[in-house]
């Protein structure tokens, strides 16, 4: 389990993380989200004792990271996959890490196979592609068979097969009762991988909730109805208290606010009206994230109108 209590980090006049508190429970994958500059990397570095908090503290598996006698056996981390000795082979890189914690060679062989690097294990890690480097970083994190994993952008550089592999791996590790904290900018992947979210912006906590609740809170609550009896159904719904019906260009489509899909379906059935579609409008994780963090974006792009091309006059020769 990971516990952050009042974590604060200042760099001179700039506060990167401010009074941040959260817990990461075992048994589920927890996504750690935030815009660029939100303080995610700084927070993870404080969890791992790489940065000293200006205030507050972080506990991993009941102790501060620095208090663990064999931290690789407690916490597996990947903050920068390319932080490796480029002259060593992947196998020797893992072997050197294992030697620092008395981890047997057999475990090195196991993780090499788990991450799919067997064919290139004896090649210099400095020549690895981005995806291969990611796999080596994940192998390093798994080396001590830790109860807790902290991974920053683990799918970066992976192909579709690799993304599916890491998704299933993280879920299986969580299912074993491990604590899994994953930072990522890929909202579509987080929606498929994580069950719980910790979202920060400008160093402050924005949300600490389930993926389901996070997306629900950003949803409009409207229901899309497609029916050939749109006029009749719209009139019936409009007579209900608190219900608003909006029509668009498609005469068969209604957008209904203030009524649940079950209520709409029963009303249609009572009046023998045909329904082709009855869909609650749920925000995607990306849409919810953009809505929740819109005021916490540090680097915001400005969209300018495209320049109008000026025709060049041709001159006679």
C-alpha cells in the first residue's frame, strides 16, 4: 500500500506539489493522471525517496522507502526506462541489479522471459528501441517480485501487441493482491486498465475516485432516444416535471435531460411507441479528464486562425 500525507515540494519560489494526500490500495490498478507540469513525476520521486519533501511524508508498505532494507523486494519502480548502463547487455543490467539485493540469477531469467526480451537479452541495451527499452525498465521493476509497483508511462513506445501485454500484466499483478500505481497520458488505455484514479493539477489533488464515478461526474446525464414516434414521445416527456427535450437535425432523435433511460422506456411502452435506441450519454475518460483539469493546465496551446494564402502574380517573360 502507498500512502502520501500532506506531500509538498518547493523549488525556490515554485511549488511543484502542494499538500497532496492520497492512498493507493492493493488489489486494483490505480491510474495517476494530470496535465503536463501537474507534479506527477515529482510526486513519484518523493514516494521513492529520490526527492525530499518540503513538507509531509510518503509511506510504502508501512515504511518510508529509505527504511526498507531491500527496497527492490518491496517496491518495483520505473520512472525513466532509459536510465541504464548503455554498454551492458540487458541481461547483465538485470544481473547487476539482482546482485545488489541477493536476487538469484534464476529470477533474472524469469523476468527476461516475462517481458519478452529473451532473443535480445545478450545485446547492448544502448542499442535498444524505445519499446525494447520500456520492456527492460519493466523487467527491472519486476526483478525483486515486489508487492508494490510504481510505473511512469509504461506503454510509451510499445506497439499494439505490447500495449495489450502490459495491460494484461498490470491487471494480473493487481489480481495477485499487489499495489499498482501507473502514470499515463493515454486516457484510452487508462480507461481499459485502471479501476481507480488519482488526478492532480498544479500540484493539488483534483480527484481520488473510481474510473466509473469520475466519468459519471463529467457526464451530462442526458439520454439519447431514437424513435420514429419522436413527436409523440417528445410531447409526453415534455409534460413531465423537470424533463427537457431537445431535437436536432434528425427528426427521429431526441436528447432528453431530467429522466432516466428506464423511465423513458416505460413511458414509450405504455403508449406503444417504438424505440430504435435508448442510450445514456456517458463521457469518455478523456472527455472527463479534459473537463476536470481545464483550469489546471500549465501549458495551454493557443489556436490561431490559419493564414490566408496570398496569390502570387505571374509576370510575363
